[in-house]
C-alpha cells in the first residue's frame, strides 16, 4: 500500500465508506499511523479502517477537515454534531481538530443558550475532566441563571455523568457575576474579572477561548477567521 493509496473508512453496511489517502490519515493522528503501519492491526493488513460504533456524521466532519488543509467546514455545524465531532477527535487523539471544533461551539454559545438536549448529550459523551465537560457545565449554569431551563430538568440532563463539580463552580460564578462566561472572546477579559475556586482557594480569571484549547498548535488566527458578523449574531 503506497503513501497515496486511498484507504476506505467504513461505519456500517448501510453507509458509503469515505476514501482518504494513507498520508492524510497518518498526518492527522498517531493512532492512524500505528494502525496502518503495523501488521498486528487488521487495518494495517487490509488498508481499511472500520468504525461501526462511531458517529458517521462526525466522521464526515473529520474527513472534510483532513481533506481541506486541516480546516473544518464553517457551515451547518450544529451543537450536537460539534459535540460528537470533538469526542471523535478525542478518541483518535487529534487535538487541533478538537480545538477548531471547540471554537465553533464557543461561537454558538455567544449567541445561543444551551438547550436541555445539548446539555444532556454533552453530559453523556464528554470525557471526565475534559474541557468539553467543563464547557457544558458552564453553559448549563448560564442557561439556569437566565431561566432558560429549570433545575429539575437540568438534573435529569446531567444524569449522574460527573457534571456536578464543574456545574457548582460555574453556578457560583454566574451568581457572583451574571456576565462571567460572556467574555471568552474579549481580549481584556482576563485582566480585571476574577473568581475563586473553593477547593484550592485560589483566584482565577474569567475564561477566554484559549482556556478551552488543548493543542500546542492552537492559533489566534482561527478566532479572526471565524469571528464574522453572522457568528456574533449581528
């Protein structure tokens, strides 16, 4: 199998497989490099990667990203698809993909509240201790503070998925300052807006978009490339 061979990526019998070159796959993730180059992996033997348990639409977002110089599609990315895509990137170790997905999600929350369905999905899928789980907890607190959801429905949406600690902290921040999570894209937000985390008794600042990035290669131009009027709800 050469460097430019087309590798089928399949989900199930009812879905058309994606065709992606080996080089693109290997450039995207160490997981794919190992899977395609080691004979001990079935993927390395037959050149095909199957993901029957993965979300097909999230894979479509990832394939677009790999085929377009590591840039995601800027349209028709709903919050639920963004959450599934971020989780897919986490599974296969693709932090730059996750960061671009996260930026899109952050821009959505600039203008829209998280719905009960989105909070439930994010609670279920986000890994424990991840920035995604923290973001969903924060947006749940914002929705509660603005009476977009009641606590009973919020508790049902959490469904015991490890959200409580992040949510309690976020709720306290919202009660102290109802605009605490509206400053993520403000360049001066970190200079004069502070809060306190009880466990460590240390002062910390209102989060900016950088606080949700996980790759060393996260670039500020991503924000400028996506911060058009439509995304700000203007």
